[in-house]
C-alpha cells in the first residue's frame, strides 16, 4: 500500500492529488493507494513521524516499510509501485523465462548461479531487496542459461533495453567482480545507461550528476522505436568519438521537457519542430545550445562538440534586456549584468532575488528602497535586485523561495553571505554594518542607529 499523508490547505498536496488519483485507478487490483488527512488524524500522522506535507510512505503487511521517494506524476507513481509488487528478484527456470524477462521497456539485471545454495545468490537477493525500486532483478540457478552470452561461471548480466539496441556498444554487460551489494550497485550505475540513454522526467536527476548533452526531438519509444532511434543513432555515431572525455550523451522527448526548455533555454513551442534541439548542461549548471541546424550527416554536431571541448562556446544565459535607465537607488540587475554589478571587486553588494508575483517581495519593496536610500551616500556599497524568474540565477546562490537576499562582499565574491535576519530597516542596516569591508556611511531615518 502507498499512503499519502496530507493537509487540505497544502498547495503541494493539491497539486499531487489528481496525479495520485490517476495512479490509484491504474494500480487498482495490484497496489492499494490511500490517503490520511493529518488535520483530522494528527495522532496517526504523528505516530508515523509525519512532519511535512505531502509525505508518502510504502506499507507492507501493515507495517511502515519505506519512504516513497519516487516520481510525483501519475505515470511515475504507477511505474514505481508496480516494481514493488511480486518478488525482489524473479526466478528464471527456462530460456523462455529469460527471454520474456529481458524483452522489456527497461533494463534487466540477471544473476546466473550454479545452484540455489550459492552464497553469491544470497548476496544478490539481498541487493535486489534494497534496489528493487530502481532496477529490475531476476536470477537463475542454471548456468546453462548464460551460455549464449559466453558465461561459464557465476556472474551477473546487465541487459540494456532492446529498444535501445545499437551497433555502437554491447547490449549485454557482464559483471564478474566479487559480488557485494556495493560492488553490484556501482556496476549497475556505471553501465546501466550506456553511451546515450533515453532521458526521462524520472531519471533526469540521476543523469545530470555529470556533464550532459541532450538532443530533444519528437521521441516516442512506445509507438515509434525505429523513428526514435534515427536521431539517437546519429548522436551516438558522433558521440562515440568523444567517449572518455567527461561528457555524457542522451536523447529526450521534447514534449516532456517543453516547459524546461522554454524556461532554461528560451526555446519557443514552434522552434525546431522537425530537427533535434541540442543542449549541453554541465553538472555546475553551465548551459550551451547548438545554434546550427542538426544535419543528418552529424557534421554540425561534431562542430558543436569541437567548439565545446576547445572552450569556444559562449554560455547560454537567460536574461532580461539590460535596462536603458538604471538610476534608482535600488539598482536593477539582469543576468547579463550580474558580473559587472554584483561581482564588481571594488564594491560590497546586497542582492535581492525576487519574483514579480511574490506578495512577500512586494511587501518588502518599500523597506528595501528605504535601505537603498539610507546607503546611497556610500559609494562602496550597492543595493540591488534581480528578477529570478526571468533571469538565470548564478552559481553559488541558492534561491528556493522569494525573496532571497545575499551579500556579496568586496574581495570575496565566491563566498556570498545569505541574509537570514528580520525584514525591518534596522535589521538590514545592522547586517550590512557587520558585513561590509569598510567603515559604513549611511543616513538612518530619525537617527535610528
């Protein structure tokens, strides 16, 4: 059973509710989905350690088994909970069993052992119990089932999905190291995706721990696997020449990431309808786009990669236009002017990241303007603000809500200080006075300080 602990007033709960209902309908008869209103049943929620909403937990045989940390979409919940049903590892007894198991949309991890009393089998089953939410496991106690893959002794076979089969890499990878839960986890992590995985909303965070090139196009492996592989094969052909250089390759359905492409790369809904749209997003958050059309011979992609590795590409930065006039006490910063203003080595800078629709930001506005007026007589300090919705937030600034305020000290721009104090003028002045690198000059209204 999957249980959602929620509060009726919680916005995230309201957003999740229709997805949860859809997943419940699809899983009916397989996995039961339930929900508990914590405003009406606070004792029950407290007993299970619920401190935020929504909290999702998996129960087995009436006991709290594990937190649910899977996707929050209907399809993601469905796929994740389907993996919770049945055994941790499927026992394969015949070649037909094996072929049926590996002929699947996702990858398969199969342990091949010499008998049911194998010590390696027991370790494999322990690993499967821990990792079943992420991967599909099966095992056989018959070594003969591995002979078609060159197996003559106990090992683990990783079968990549048949839909992603290609001539640039092997579809089956053999693990022959000493089997432990840790070594098996590392083996799966290092070999599961191969040269060019299919990035989805569910696996994108795992892929983006590395520098990642992605080709976005009309990809649909459920209904058009051959067409989906047309462009993927071209990415792989070029990408195989750059293996081992620290860049991973992937393909993705453009429609699944449309809002992200619009927000992060300024891609319009009508841009690149036919040809793939190619981006590179590094693990540090730097973004690059291939401006040349993706040619079928792959030459444009190769030129893009050569420029990337040579350091010739200009990073893509989402930015509002540079203001024509910027004479107000609170200086307006956009992404393109962030370095010039906030990272000015000769200035101490207070920067507020805000959203135009945020009521807290609007409430703060007169106080923040009053602060800027009070500090306007000091040429060494700048009070500024940036619309964090329409501009990329630079690395080193963690903006999860609005307003978020940082102080970028003179000479230490790589160590910005987050403001956590009150929202009154005197609170800001005390903070700035404490952090500035010089003797602060300011005009406090009514000589408050």
